[in-house]
């Protein structure tokens, strides 16, 4: 095992490993490191860590010391010198008429070397420029040509997403990006939409490339011949993100339909001729491919289940399972509908017979506004006792049984008011009322 610390020399730059020499370094502390370019100042981004010997390249360069106040003052003076050197170098470039763009100037920690970073479309002969700069600063001068992506990383800025550049924030190394990635992700091939500020393809195209490649393996290709729940047809469009395809059916070519990837069966993947010996399966078999959509739980169902669980928890019972709670909520709603439609007693609360016995009897519900507008119900008439038939006399007609119409005018007048009242307030057949009397002929 080897003890290391991680040091970064620039914001957003690459992280390098060094040997701490037994010194405990905290994250965020400034350190003085011995590098290939000499002694440099950096910031610790990873504290003392033990790693395997083969995880680092040996030998590791050592840590000189933790930065002091004097070292921090030296770094501030070097930043002030960089601004002056940048201005002088731009003037010299204009004097020599060189086709180059100065990007950044960097002093090393000791101040005995200056690096000038520039960009250019081609090779530049800057030997005369180096002589002039050495005569001004009296130190070692190095000019280094960089690319446009490195320029964007040094300068920084905001991308089209509104966030700072990825290269200037967290990217240690640039990943190769190709136009094939944009094609795989079904992006517009317009260069202004898929290019970054540096003029190259955006680095974020690499982030989701593996997910798109995995989706391409699972999804059929465009113009494939497939079977769907509504028939057979060819795929006209593939949506990799939603894993949906648009199919142009043979029976309805003018109205394409969308299906999930699990709802289709691929007969021929990609372009080509339809199999000659292919016979479409019957519609009953194709209908089995349709994906069943789970019923959507409403807010009323969730509130009813939560209320039932809370009631059982207060009484000391265990909460029912999800399926049992749904069944109880449906039974409770059916009871409430029956009670409101048939005038019965209110339904018992959910939770079984034990819960109904434990809860006190709820007060009767108030009348609704609609019930208040109705006329008051007249009292229910009591059934009258049938009068005892007097002994029949000679020549008198025989008494008729109750419930039949009297043939004479006198008997008809006595029975009519009673029948009218029953038709007005009597209950329909099947709800406990007496059968309605037949109409008079």
C-alpha cells in the first residue's frame, strides 16, 4: 500500500498524486510540490489516502511543505506580473504581425520561467518574438500552442444550457466526440445546435451515448416489419427515450399508430422484402400482444385507505394490506351508495364487525339543501280494518271480497279515494309496500 495526496494546480485542471512524506494534509490546503517544471504551488483536493501500489505510477514526487503566508504572498505577486506580461506580449505580437491569439500567461512559483499559451490556425514562426520577450523580462520564455477546446477550458464561460463549461468545472481530460453520436441520439445535424462555444461538438454528447447504444440494441430498426395488436405493418419512426415505435399498418396506412416496444413482435428487422411464405396470425392472437394498463388509483381511494389504516391503528389492530384496503374501500362506497339511494341506515365503518362494535353510533346526517326544498312527507296511513259483513238478506247481492272493484256506483265511490291515496304515497313493488290496486275499468 502507498500513501498519496491529490493535488490540483488549476481550477478544473487534472488531479495529480504526490507522496505526502508522512505529513497530514487537509482538503483545501495550499501545498508546495516538486514537479517536472520545478517547484509549484497547488491545492489539495484529496487528503491522505492509502492505495494499491499498482494504482499509481512510481516513483511519486514528494511534498515539499504546506504553503505558508509567505508562499501565498508570492502567488499573489505572480498573478500581478501575469497581467503585465499579457499586455506586453500582445503588443509584441502586433509589432511582428504574427497570426496568433494569446490566451493566457502563467508564471511558475519561483518566477524564473514564463509560459505563454496561444492559439493559431497553422504553424507560427515566433523565434523573433521570443527574443524580444526575453529582453524585456530577463527570464526563460516558453510559448505553447494549444487547441480551441483548451482555450475554452482556460477562459471559461457559459454554455447553451446556462451552466458553466463542463471542461472548466470538472472534466480532467477531453473525451473524443463524433458526429455518429448525434445520429444515434436522433439529434439535429445542424452544426450550430450541436457545437459548443469552442466550435467543436459538445462534450455532453458523450454522457448519454452508452444509454442510447443500449436502447438501440433492444429496439427494432426503422422500416422493420412487425406484428401489432391491431395488425401487421412497417415501423416509420423509433423513439429511443420512450421506447415507443410508430407503425404504419397495412390495413390503415394513412393513420399510423404508436406502440410500446413490448407490444410488438418483430418479423423482419430493418429494410428488406417481406417474407414470401409469411401468413398473418388471426386477430385473436395479435390482440394478446396488447399491454394491459393497470387501473389508476384515485385520490378518493387513497384517502379512504389512509383513513381505514388510521382507524385500525388507533384501535390497536394491524393495518390491512394494500389489496385488502382497496376491497374494503370499495365495499364502503357501495354501502354508502345503497344507503343514499334506498333510504337505509348509513353503512358501517371499514375495519370489520369488531371496529363497528367499538365505535359509538354516529349521529344522523344532516339534510341536504335539495331535501329541504322538497314538500314535507304526509303521515303514513294506517291500514283500515275491513268491516264485518252483515247477514245477507233475501234478494240482496252477495258481498264482494276486499280488493276487488264494486260493480255498483255506491261501492265504487267508497273505494276510489283510498285507491288514489295509495297510488300517491304507496311504495313501489319490491320495497316493502303493498301492491298497487288495479285501475278501474
